[in-house]
């Protein structure tokens, strides 16, 4: 990983999202705070239903009804030093902001591409929607340049989405996201529908482009092993909350939350000794009736009585600078010894 600038290009504070209203409202994201540093790859991991995609859509104001942002701020800081809260932008400001400053690569490339426009047409449409008045020849040259950046030959520019493979469609969506040279790209499980070989190719292309162009990335996936390879920092989400936030290397060596530890031991290692996979017992909580106290306690092997009653807050364990965790085991207060696997250094 390259060294990143410590200045935050995106700062999320106390962001909350609900689906529905009144007594039947479902809290999908609750009080999430995190920052994306300039040039950084920030990974967001968790099981399905943990709130990862809802968080991404909320940050970009792409939530559809009945989704509703009920609190928080999402502040963007440009290279020139100008700041703005994305949640306060007018529709016109938001239209100008998207794609030029913050772009998003969606999970299903086939559904995010227009089936009746060629790939060239969709790149040109993006350029023109944001004020491009360049001659047609220059727009076509820009399209070819973008496609080559992601490993698609120029002769495929006239192809329609259904004429491309899944991997090429995903590369095309990345090319469109890069059209206006944004500072931030959010990738919402972009490799889920692809085979392992194609996943690695897409990630290799994306990381190469990040090194070359210097944009920041928020990468969302349920596959923690991918994030360990490519992310600078990782936020682990459970039941709409961030339960652990740390450097990727620190999370791999010393996960401090039982959920993070369980995720790490739920997939096989390609190298090293053979180990027995433990998985995670039970299933994710129903957000309409989230358990009291720590939402993970019904599935946690180390749960105490206090875990049923007290809601842990994200904080820094003793001696763990830059590592935040929301778990009573790490808060001390005489709650009992920390299990060896969660004790850190």
C-alpha cells in the first residue's frame, strides 16, 4: 500500500438511515462515523444486511423511498480546500457533484448500464451531462482512452452491454466512473457476480488506476479476504453499526471484536497450515427487532450478561492507537478477562 495523505477527503459523522417511518421504521444505519483519507482505499465489510450498501447510497444521496436519512453529516473536502455537506446540497449542486467529484460503481454492471446505448454513447452521455462541449472527435478519443485504461480495446467502444462479457461490462462501468476524473469512487460489491479469476483482474485494474490517478476508494464487500489484500483501513459493520475500524494489517493480525474474528475464520487460507473453519453461529439479526445491548451477543462465543444490557460504543482500546472497537471486552471496567484471541499484542 502507498502512504496516504492524512487529510480527510470525505468525513461522515453520526449518519443514520431508516426505512419507513413511525413505529414501523427500520434502522438500517445507526450513528456511523468514519473518514476517507485522500488517496486511501477504505474497505467496508460485513454480512448481507449489515448496512454496507445503505451506507454507501446514503453518502451519495442515492437512497430511494422509503429510505430516509434521519441524521448526520457527510462533508466533502476538495483539493482546493473547499468544503460542503453533501446532505445539504440542492438537486442542481448534487447533479454537478456526482461523477465529477464522487462516482459510484454498482454491484450489477448489466443493470447499471443502459441496454440501448453503446458503451461509447454512455461515456459521451456522461461527459455531455456535465457540460462537455468538445467536438465529437475529441469525445470519441476520450472514450477510447478511458476504455484502454481499463483494458478494453478501442474496437469494443461501439458494442452494446449485452455484447460484452460480465467482466468487460464491469470494466466499462469503471471507465464511465472515471470519465470526469473524480476524487472519490465508491465500489459497491463490484465483483460479486464474477468468477475468481475475473475478480482478481478487475481489482488489479482498479488498484493500478488508483496508483496512477490518485483517487480515493470506498470498497464495499462481504469478502473480508479481498479487503485484506487491497485496503489501507477496514471498517467492519454489524446490524447498521461500525463495530471495528482499523488498519488492514492490524485487523488481520489482531482483530479485537468477536465478529471480526469470526469473519476472518470463516474463509479458507490459500497458504499456510490447514485450519478448521469455525464460521459464525446463528444468523444476522432482524432489524425490526434488534437485540438489546450489543446486537451481536446472541451469536457471540464470549458474550457476558452485560452484553445483553449495555450498548458498547466505538472507542480505542488501551495501547491500540488507530484501532477502534465497540465491544465490552475491550472496555475493561471489571467485566472479565479478554479472550486470548482478542487480546491484541
